[in-house]
């Protein structure tokens, strides 16, 4: 396991990590989430002994990383794919890591093949794209066949094939009972990869739960299909809703109490086309009641859960240091 206990790190007056405690358990892929500046990378550096905490500790398999005799056999890590000597070849880079940790040359060849770099193993790293450097960093993390893996933003620069490869790799390693921790800002990909998430904001723990539970904690939207989308949208606006036109005639409806949507007699059922509405902050039963009152027929009424991205944004909205201004304000 990777354990963080009461971890606090300060840089002058700035508290980067604030009394943070969590455990990354084996057998599942755990996503490490937080806005820019939340303390994710600092926490990972503390796990590797690269930061000295003001208080608390970070342990790998119950021990400080620096005390491990063959550290990369226990925890493989990638913090910065660009932190490599550009004049070395990929094979030479992995070879010196292997020799310094008592790992044979056969393992170097194996991870080059596993990461898709066998064909460019003798090219200088300085000629690599960001995606190729990410693959090399992942290969280095895998070199010791470790029981735990910790990757900071490993998806940056990977093409779709690389993202799919990494997703399958991490899930496979977790399926073998290994510990896997990765940070990423690609929420859609994390939703497909991670089974558990740890969310921090301003250095403090915000959530430590399963991915499914985190998204399920927040209401998503309700998909409504109707032959009278414009009429229903007008009704919703009249009841205080915010209605935004979307792609494929979809409308996004916000700030409406769903009890208001189903209280009108059904009329005008015939229509040549069925339009779609995305209704937020309302239950399906409330939408049906208000549609009934408005005399609007419904062809579909399907509740949909919040996405991981939506749940993350709601959880960390007060912890974001860098906010973009609305377009109207930048003039």
C-alpha cells in the first residue's frame, strides 16, 4: 500500500499539503484528482522522499521510500517524462536504471517491447515526441516489476492508441493485485480507468471514495424527448428555468423545480419530429408532472447520472486557484 499520514508541507507561508491522510490500496486503479496547485505532485514527491514534510509521513509498504534497498522493485514512479538526458538512447537510459538496481538486461528489452518502444530503442531521447517520452517514463516505472505504480499525468501527449494501451495496462496490473495511483486532468479517461478516486483541494482531502459513488452523489440530468421541445422549453423558462439550446436540437435546462413540469393537460400530441431536452436539477417525476400540466407529450424521460468531470467541478469549485473569466468580461 501507499500510505499518507497527516502529511503537511509548507513553502514559506504557503501550505502546499495540509494535514493530508489517505491510503492507496492494492487491487484497484486509484485516480488522484485536484485542481492545478492542489498539492498532487508535491504529495507524490513526498512519497518518493523528494520532499521533506514539516509534519506527518508518506510510506510505501509500511516504510519510507528512501529506506528501501531496491526501491524501483517496490514502487515504480513517473513524475516528469521530460526529466531525462536527451543525448542518451532509450535503451541506455533504461540500462543504467536496471544496473543500479540489480535488474538484468532482459527486463530492459521486455519493457521496451511492452511500451511500444522496441523499434526506437536506439534513438536519442532528445528526438522523441512528448508521447514517446511518456512511454519511456512508463517503461522505467515498470522496469523493476514493482508491486506498486505511481504516475503523475501519464496521459499527457499520448495518442488514442497510447491512452488505450495505458488504460488496459493499469487495469491489468491492478487485476494482479498491485497498487496503482495515477493523477490526470482527463476526467473522461479517468472515469474509464479508475475504480477509486482521491480528490484534494488546497492540499486538503476533499473525497476518498469509489468513482461510481462520487459521480452518483451528484444529480446529473434527465434526458427528455418530446414532439414539442420549443413549447416545453418555453414552459420551463416561464417557471424560472434556464434553457440553453444544444447540439442536435438538445436543450439544457437548469434551476427548475421538477414538481412544476408535469401539471398541465396533455394536448397537441402529434408532431413530425421528436426533439431532445437535457434537464438539470430536476427529478424525472417532477419533469413528467410539469409536462403533463403543459399538455406536452413525452416520448422519453431518462435520468442520467453526473459525469466524473461534473462531480469533480462541483467538489473543487471552492478550491480552484486559477479561474478563467467569462468571455463577456474579457473586452
